C-alpha cells in the first residue's frame, strides 16, 4: 500500500484519512469528488420526490474513487447509477426530481 502524502497525513477530514488508509490513494488527485459546483437544488428536489414515495437517495462514490454514485431505493428495489463528474450526477438528480409523479 502506498504511503499517504504529507497533505493527506495533515488532513483534518477523518473520511479522507480513512479513504487513504483503506486504499492508499490520494484524495482529490485521481478521485472524483462531490465538491464540484453545480445546481445543488437538484439534490433537494430528488430527495423530496423519492421520499414522498417512501424511498431514499444515497450519494457516494465507487470504492476506487473513480466515479460518483447515486443509489435510489424505491418500492423494494435499488437502482445505482455511476457518473464521471458532479455535473452528470446533478443532471440525473434534476431529472429524478422532475419525474416525481412517474415514480
């Protein structure tokens, strides 16, 4: 396993420390992050739309950190989609929020 960089060792984020310890990968260098800009109101709309139908939304990233994930739990089913960047994920969540009646 690769040794963490000084920046990673000095990180105040326990999640970054856990990620580095588990994978040996640099957080932020080759890892896709949810910290990018975008229309974050899409997240609230999607959460509201899915929750109104008894479901849940889970945001994450793949184990290797290369892609963002959006999991939708609804009516006993789980659907997970993978995205290369925040813009794609937010566009998807915007669409989920807009199709609330079809859920």
